[in-house]
């Protein structure tokens, strides 16, 4: 399938409240419009994941982050600018997304995707995109399309065609948490 058509179909699915399976700048992800509570809850159900376990969001550019947090510490901008590999930062004071995405402490993980395909989906959606690994909670992460369980493939509304044949085993992003006092804690 043409990449442009694939992106168009994915975005139409997302705008309609659907859930997609797509390649990210790291592993294959299950995604939805991060502002749609019903869609976010569907992902928790698909993954059989407790809502106490947070999921992250992708955005197309760093500037978009400030829309979804009460404030963004300067050190976060520096980290996003200098990261040489995919980096998810958990920030406090999340707002404007589905309530079930926000952790009990008010935080949310966000990553600026540098992968052109997932970037284009985020750009066209104009909202944060949920990005959680395409696996059942507690099971190994699917690092290639071939490793995605059939149960996941059957549960989503749209499966992107792009990069299905890629056999490169990708790794999840690094994750850090920035606390209220700008203290950096490395989680992965």
C-alpha cells in the first residue's frame, strides 16, 4: 500500500475514535487519539492492562507538548533537543488528554517522534497519539510486526501496512521522569 494512503487511513480511523496498530520510532504501537477517553479505555482492554499502569503519548514536535502540561521545565526542552535516540519524558501537570492517561500523581509520558511515518500521523491528527507496545500486558514487547499477537491484530480497527516487512528488532525508548524539583530519574 502507498505510504500516503496508509497515513490517510490511519488518521481517518483515529479521528473516528478508532484504535490503530502502527510502527513508531521504536517498537510497533497500539494508538488512538489521546484526547478520546473511550478510545484510550479500549486500548487498556485490548492489552488487558490495569489503568494504574500509564501509557505514553507521541507528538510531532516539541512545541505541541506545552498544550498538554501546565508547565514544562526548561530542562525538558533541553533533553528533547539533545536526545540522540528515542526519549520519553514523564512530566507533571498533564492536562487536555483523556483522564485515564494521566497517572495518579498527575503525570504523563510524552515523546517527540522523529520517525517520519509516526510523525506524519501525529502532524495530521494535530493531537497527541497514544503509543503503547503492541502486546498483551506482561508479555514480551513485539519488536517487529511478525511478533505481534494475532489477538492484538484482530482487536484494532486499522493495521498500518508500512514497515510490516521490516525485520529489524527495535527497542523501546529510554524513559526519564522529571519531578517537581526538576530532579531527573531514569526509569528505563
